[in-house]
C-alpha cells in the first residue's frame, strides 16, 4: 500500500513538473514542441483556445479510445496523467499569469528539454503513461505491429511541421533541438541508477582473481566454461557485474594478479536481482 502511494505521488509530481516547465519556459519563449502540448500550441495560435483546456479534451478523448482498444489496465495507468497535467497547467496560469523567467530562446529550449525529459522519466519509470499522444503509437503497435519508437518520432515530426506554418525558421530549429534534448534526457534518466559494468576475464589464475573479487569487492562471480578457438584447451571465464566506479579498481587488481589476463568490459544498461535491486544474501561455505 505504501509503495503504491509513493508511486502515485511520483507520477503526480512528474506531471506537475511537466506543467511547470511548459508554463515557465516553453510558452513564454514561443517554442514549438511535439506531443499533445505541440498540438495544443498550434490550436491556441489559430483559435485562441487555452492550451490547458485543449490538452484536457484531447487527453480524455485518447483515454477513452485507449480504454476501448488497449484495455482497462492501460486506462488505469494513464488516468492520473490525463487529468493532473492539464489541471496543473491551468492552475499555474491562474496563480502566475504573467510570470516570465526568461525569453531567451536558447535558455528556454535547454530548460524545457531538461524539464520535460525529467518529468516524462518520472512518470514512465513508475510504469504509467503520460497519455495524449503516447496512446496512438501504442494502438498502432497493437493493431498493425508498427514500432512504438518509430511512431512516436514520426508523430513528433508531423506535429512540429504543423506548427511550422507562420513560425520563424529559427524557432523551428529550436523546436527540433528541444525534442532532441528531452529525448536524450528521458533516455538518460530512465537508466539512471540502473547501468552497471560487466567484466569478463580469461586468465590462467582465474581462481585467484575469483577469490579477490569475492573477498575484497563483495561482488558476485559466475564461472563460465569456455574452449580456446585455436588451442581447444578448456578455460574458465570469470563473469562479474560491478558499479561503474569500481572498474579502475578491478582492472588494477586483475593486472596485479595476472598481467596477461584477457579482459572484456561492457556497459550494461540495467541490472536487476539479488545484490542490486534486492538485498544481498550471504551463504556460509561448509569447511
């Protein structure tokens, strides 16, 4: 129950941060962007309809369509974002109608990209959807098998083109830069705290290296059995997952034991399980 409340709170905060970013940086600088907000900005320019009001109407429409096609479970993970984001945007408009931190397009592009990327990451990491234009790509995937990432980028490009009419060329470039920034920030924060380093070691002193990792680094070790491609000799391959900061220590330790050791170092985007996302368990070895 407590975990559910924490998750819900993070989703709410993510949507509020999104609204705050749009209010403080995106709208004052006249930037264009993708997603539902981009469509709302276009509609606002041609009809004068409030951005928050259009976002609410569009989100509710997408929620209904998503519920019919994607099911009840999807609708439950989307319903918070459907209402919180436009409501928070509307409240900010009422409370701070004239607040402007900066009109510098580059500053606003950078802060908009960072704020939107972080807020989306907060929502998505909790297993929720931001609603709106997130839903059509999911529907296309279910009905036609079209890749979600491809659909998202395609829709964002079309929305940017929609706003391009009557917009200065440099603002279009800022809009493209904005989408690139929040995409990069989103990807980075989705993996925040999850990336690790994988190390494989082939050495004649494998057992000594194994003991050193277990005793001095407190990291788990898996022994893989391999065969030399040329010599056909049986070899032990040490596999361990360490934090990124431990890599220099591990490399130095291995070189001190065996200068001829063969190392393979890879960045792992996510690690889950005992010792990482779960507490470690130690088993006493029988003597």
